């Protein structure tokens, strides 16, 4: 079955097991470990607290590191795409587009990317959310981390 068409409203990627099971369980464990360390005040409970913080750190970095790598790849892909699509007057300014703006522009269709880039460079569209909301023809990205 094909996925639903991607839009601004549904483009965020949530992995149920990661976001809705693992995260709450780790948060409960962390809060319980804090309560236990404060109430028992023994070495074992403090050691458990250190373990809880370590597990929460592993959880956070397991998500952040791949996202950072993905953002770098998107930045490269979009720079190559813009080199192919933009007119000569905009070519030298591609490097001045912020990475977070390039990441938002990846959802713009080839037909509308030039107009959006002009708005970004003019300073009328600066925030990724505003860039995504300005896109009329969404270019889906189903291969995200």
C-alpha cells in the first residue's frame, strides 16, 4: 500500500516504538531513579540514577546523531539541486542559504523552488516553518530517518 501523500500537516516522522514507548519508559525510569535517590540516599540508588541518565543520553543521541548526518546529506542534495534549477543570478548566493532553510526547501517542487529561494534570500522567508507553509506543491521525502 502506498503511503498517504505527504504535506506540511503530516511530514513529521514519528516512530511509535521509539517516540511513544521507549521515550516514556525511559522518562518514567529517570523520574523513579531521581525519586529513589532522593528518598533512599544510598549508594545503590545513586548508581541507578547515573545509569538512568546514561540510558536517557543514549536514547537522545541515538536520535540526534542520525538526524545530524541526514541534515548534512540534505544540505548537499539541495545545493546540487539548486545549482541545477536556479538561474545564473542566484547561483553565487546558494552558499548563503542557511542549512535549516535548505532543509525546509527540500519539500518545494522544482517549479516553485526559485521563487521560494528568492524570498529566502530577500529575508521575507527566514524560518523553516514559514518556508514549508509557503510551499504549494509538496515534494515528498519518505526516506527520512
